[in-house]
């Protein structure tokens, strides 16, 4: 059976989706995260292999790959697109098309008109497509201080340290974070993180971000301000992207994607929406409906078709996505 493979790789995980050329989803696979510019190319490719092999095995039938579409974190420059395209073609022996993972998230939602996506997961990235088809992905324009869940977590620790020192108001984050790590005091936590067994945790704090969401939901001012500050940064960068493509006077639909936008607190989403509307009153903000791997599969189908897809294939893929858990929890 002729099939295409969609791949979505981020720092937190890799997903693969196998579909036939009519858009019918056959199976999915999952593996660990990767980022070829951070963790290294061999590790990233190995996780892609694992996820793809799982999807192909799960299909339970003879799958002959005809094309691969991939959205890959840490792929930001044309030379990286070409390098990774070549690597995937070597692995899967079929034509491949590679984009940044945030552009796959955008493709999952829209193929026409002015549109953009803000992806906040382990990191932050923003992709835009103007109505004339020009595209721009912010990538390294975004400061490390605003890299998604990692940034939110580090700001939470900073607020806890400052509150313990007495130079910032007390915050519910203190008790929650101490319980999260099983520590009795801020000083004990600091020692454990900086010179103790928890030192390795410093390299991967993003899983602390949901604690900030919980505290913000309960009305903690420090947690709410962390999310609001991050939201202002998101909208500021997005406004810069719109200006670069001449979209500030256009109708633009912004999709909010990534795990952080699944937070239950509305602070982040409300702040981003307000900032986008301030930059461009013709902006419409929506939750992303589909997981980014759906966009990667659409890119794979386009690669196979050599251009625009039949509407029926897109409809089939979207319908199947809704039955196998590839519709986001808060999508609408």
C-alpha cells in the first residue's frame, strides 16, 4: 500500500503518523524527544527512526513509503532544511520535505490566507505565513529568557528565592515547589539543585511549569505575573514577525499550539491575545485544533502529490485525527 509518513519532533517527544495517500490514517508511533542543534543529530535521528518504525509496525500491513513530511525542532536555517531532508531520504529511501516544527503546527490548521502560530512547549517559536505565501519563522530571534516551559520554570524558582530572601512578596509557589521536589526549605532546595544530586535537574526544569499554572489558577500574584510576562514577550515577538512580512494591516488568524497553551489558567492566553490585538486589531486568536504531526502528514501528502492536495484527502486526514487522539484537548 502506498503510504506517507508525517514526523513531528520536539524536545519533549517525537511522533510519527502513517497514512495512505488518500489521507486515511493507518497508525501512529512515539519516541523520545530530540533537537538536532542541541542534543545532536545522531540522537535526534535515532528517535525519529524509533517513532517511524513503531508506526510502520502498528499498521499491520505492507506499507510502501512514497513521501515523508517532517517538522523538526532546531531546524531554523535553509542549510539545515536541506541537510535534514537528505538524512531522512537516506533513512526512508523516499522524497522528504522538512520544515521547522512550528511550521508543521501551522500547516495542521491552515493552508490559505494570512495565518500564524505561536508554539509554546519546552521552548518558544513563532511561524507566520502572509497572504501572498511568504513565510517566516522566528527561531533564534527569540531570546533564551523566553524559551517556553523552561523559562517559566526558571522564573518561578527565581520568585521563590527572592521571596525567601525577603525582597519579593511571599508566594504560593514556594510551598508547591518544595513539595514538588520533596524539600523542607528553600535553602535545602537551592543546595540540592546547585551542588547536590538535583544538579542534573537544572538542565531540564520545564516539567515545573504546570506548578506555575496551578498557582496562577488559584490566584497567586507571582505565578500570574510570570505567565503574563511570558505572554507579553510572545505577543511582542509575534508583532515583530507580522511587521517583517507586512501583515500588521492584514486579517491574520493566530493559532496557539504547544503544551503550555493547554494550561488551565487563562492568564497566558488572555495576555497573548491582548498583545496581538494591540499590534493588529484585525487579528483573530484561536486554539490550535490539531497536534502538529497532523501538519507534518499534510506536508508529506503534498510532497507525494507534488503540490496542492485534493480537499477530500485533507478532510479524511482531519476526520481520522479526531478519532485517534490527535485533536488537542482545548482545540475548538
